């Protein structure tokens, strides 16, 4: 019958081990609590007595998020056109520097040979309107057509072509009498019925 009852053995066999277990049961949680309190109270505090209330820190916290990395531009100023190299580096290099999705790598004359044979106007048309995996204007709708033309010339010339840089046409100035008279005129009144 004794085999049916399994005796449970304890890890504590002597009174000395019992005292050590009781002391450890009290001391371990107390030491953990003390260490946790030290960890929480020794950190940098934000609030009174810290640099969190300085005018610079307050200004940094309340400034609009949209100001980070945003450059305000006056919509009335003329657009500053980028060079072909600048547009290539900012927009086109993602695909044309590595040959992604079948894009011809700049400088690879063999890959550009057939494209250059199509002519400058066809290349510009493909760059402006898009072709296969390439989106219109390389995915940057803010680019001006002249910037696209410059970029096509830059990329093609790096790949063996000898295209001439496109000229930028100055905006037409209004005629002397034309510009001043137009805003002053009021539209004709509709006939009364």
C-alpha cells in the first residue's frame, strides 16, 4: 500500500534551510522593489526643475509639425528650373542608375543605342508622357517640360549621344497698352428682359 501513496519530498530538509528560504522570500522582493524605485527616480525628469520648461523646449513642442523639412515657396515667384543632372539625381536615378524594371542604365551605350536611334523628340515624348513601367515625368508631376528635356539630353549624352541642351524661352511680356487696360474693363451687362 505504501507504493500507492507517493511521498512528496521537500527541498527543505533542515531547519537551517527553512530559515534561509523564509529570509530569501522576504529579501528578494524587497531588493527588487528598491532597485525598481532607484531606476524610476534617477531618470531625467521633464517638468519643473528641468530643461523641459525652457523657452526653446516649449517652442520646439508647440511648433507646427508641417514646418519640419518643408520649404515655403512664394507661388508668385518664377520657377527656378533645375539642370538635367539635378533632375536625374533627384528623380531618374532610382531606376536609370541601376537598370530597374528594364530601364536603360545611364552610360550603357549598348542599352541606349536603339533608343537614341528613335531620335530626341521621341525620347522627350516618352519621358514626358511615360512609357511601359516609367511614369510620366518619372513620377514627379512638378517638373517642367524644359527640365525633362534637359534631363533627356543629360542622360542621352552620358550614354553616347551628342544632343544639344534645350533653350529656355523667356515668358512673353504683355504689350504696353494690353496689360493695363484688360483688368480695368468690366464685363458687358446682360440685356434686361
